[in-house]
C-alpha cells in the first residue's frame, strides 16, 4: 500500500510530501501522508491517482472527502490516510505541527 501511495504522489508531481508515523498516538491509522498540489485541479488529480492506485492493488479507499472543493482532499486507506492540500490550506491547518507536537521536544527528559 505504501509503495502504491508513494508512486501515485510521485507520478502526479505532488509537492512537499511528508509522512508522519502516528502509531501510538492514535488508533485510527498508522501513517499520515500530507502533500500539496499547485491548484484545485492538481489536488483533485493527485487524490484521484491515489484512489486509482489503491484500487489497482485491490485495496479501495474506505472514504474520500473534499473532492468537490479540492482545497483539501482526504483519502482514507485504513492504515494510511493521505491529505492532499493547497499550500495555503496546508499552512492554515498545520497538520504536520498538530501530529508532531511533543515529538523530541525535550530529549533530555528521556535520558533520565
């Protein structure tokens, strides 16, 4: 599944892709992928390619949200949730910051 998602994002030239391992932080998914498209059309196309790739390997998405406006499209693949966003939407919501709060924030506390 991970390879199918990665390939789809690369094929459609998604930008600034980040993967966040959320195991131990939530039981909803294991990996959150956040990436950007250059326009609503690009965002929609990237999300569509992720869906096509998942279906191709026999793992259709559990759900897809936001396709109509295409400022932020979420593709729920179970173990992986992909967020494809316009840069301004991505900056506004700051999902990377939300899911990494506290990660390695005080490494000195872990030593003790």
